[in-house]
């Protein structure tokens, strides 16, 4: 289990480094917050869609 945790930590570090190269830093905390809020709203919409489709499938 410890090796899995270490591997996941290394993967997260590599992804953070990759993302930092691809995406510039936010101009302000306000911009960062707005981006997180937008991503959260998109994720909620996707989850709503999945729940509807699951209900249809179950029915």
C-alpha cells in the first residue's frame, strides 16, 4: 500500500509539472477562483447528466 501511495504522489507531481508548463499561472486569486468555480459547475452538470442516464438505464 505504501508503494501505491508513493507512486500516486509521484504521478501527481509529474502532472502538476506538466500542467504548469502548458497553462500559465492565473493573473490573480480572483481569476483562479473564477476558473475553479467554472470547472465545478461543469462537473456538476456532467454528474447531473450521468444521474439522469443511470436512472433511464435502471428503469
